């Protein structure tokens, strides 16, 4: 399992669509929002990022400020590491949010909380309980040492089991130990308030065991970030290669198109031509929803559009339901149907999607993939759907 995002800055052309909460925050801080058109032709408001801190973007996501993220480029290979880091960051952010939500469910289901609620009907702890962050900060002020001790108490047996596991390499052991810490470090104030409030209660061990059990589950689920990043990069590379070969045929009709792509100078000329013609590959992440999106916080929809000059015509045809030649299939079938030689990464792509499908099933993550092919516009739309 590869390491989590480590680069201090990522360099990618991001369109970040904001939720109502996010828009309110930026407007309240005198930040002007931009209006832009996305790959699906929808007009949205948000911000543009070209060089950004991964931690800052993740913080925005954890605060429910982000609803969509989109990047569009003629080629992705030169930005491979940044694209994969972004893909992993988004998945990790969803996992952290779901972990925080499920920890609250575990805490509320413990006997000590139930006893407290029976004894204090006017001061209940349930899903409807709302406490202002400033109130929580005040309540936890001066408790940093207790929180640190509690964190160590929770993590100690987990870390010991990781270290004893002979199936993990030294790098993987360090990775899992760091990941366990990250899940606890991103736990919300309200959860920490409850944990510290009941730390000396006789029912506290039940809370600790519940938290440990969920950490173990999410350490396993965190593997999906790497698989998803590899799958996305494979899809993007497949699409960019198709675009490059098509353009190479027009620019150099009497040459071997495959060999041309290996010539750095010619490859750069082809990329410049793709940019001039706006023949780009679009990657879009639609993120669950804001704090009020009940039952949808753990959803992630990743869509790849291989967009061309006829995309607007395609959109209008689709809206008018005139695209009778729609062919929708599972991504595995899509890979199997690619003619031999058309995509050199076909076997690798099929391996990734099969592995991702199996991994999600084993991790109890709902996963589905679809491919919409519109032959009238030469457009392929690939969608990966997760529910964490």
C-alpha cells in the first residue's frame, strides 16, 4: 500500500464547486466566487485553484464546503503523481468524514450515553444535538493532555497488532500506524467532547472498544484510495492516448502513429494541437453533499469525459432524448470490448477495475461502474460510483 499524500503543493487546474456552506463562508470573507461551465455543461459557482495545498483542500472538504471538483487537460501523464495524489486525497477525505459520523453513532449507542439520557432528559446526547464550535473549544480548553493520553490509550493495542503482523512490510506498518493516528486526529470536536466527558465513567471501556473496532475497519477501507487513484490514471491515460492517436493521424497521415507518440518533440506538438482544438479529457468528482444531505455524505461519483468539439451538440441531443444510439455497459465489459491493439493498457485497465470491484466488495464499500457511449458525438462517459 503506497503512502498518503505528502507533497506540500499540488499543481493542477482545479475547478472547485462550493456547497451552500462553502459559498457562504467565502462570500462572508469577501472572496469573490467565479462562475464556470463544467464538462456536463452545467454552470456552477466556485473557485479556481492552480497550485494548492492538499491539506487546505482536504480541510475544505471536511468542513462540507466542496460539492464538486473538476480538472481538464490534454494529457495527464506529466502530472501523474499530482493527479493520483488528488484522487487519493478526495477518497481519504470521504473516509475521514464517514469515520467521524460512524464514531458518533457508536458513542450514542453505548450504555453510558443511554443512562445519561434517561437521567438527563433535558440535556440529551443524540443525532439532533447541536453545539457551537466555540462552545466546544471552550469546553475542551486545557484538556489537550487528557485528549493526548486518551488517543494513546485507544491506539496502543492497534499499533501493537500492526507491528506484530508478519504480512506487512516495514513501510506498510508505518503507513497503517500513521493512518490510524490520522483518523483520530480528524475526529470532530463534538465526538471528542463526549469521549472526554465520559472518560471516567464505568462505561468508557465500551466506547474505547467501539472506536478501536471502527479504526480497524477503516484502515482496511483506506486501501481503496490507492486502487481508485490507479484506476483513474489508467482511464485518463487511455483517453488521452486515443485523442493523441486521432490527432496524429491528421497531422502525420503517412507515419506510424504509435511510434510518433514516443518522439518527445512530436508528442509535444500533438499536445499543443489538442489544446488549440480544446480536445481535452475531463475528470470530475461529485462529493456526497453538505451537512444536510442525509444519507448521502459517503457518496462519491467520479466521471471521466473524453470531450470533443461536438460535445455541445451531444448535450443538446441528450437533453432532447434524441441519442437513440446510447450504449450503456459495465466498465469491465467496456474494457473487454476494446479492439486488440487499440489500447495497449487494456489488460492493465481490466486488472485494475476487477481488483477495485473485488476490493470494494471485501471492504463493504458499495461500488458500481458504468460507461455511456454516444456514437453520434464520439463521446465516452465513464462513471465510477462509491458509497463509503
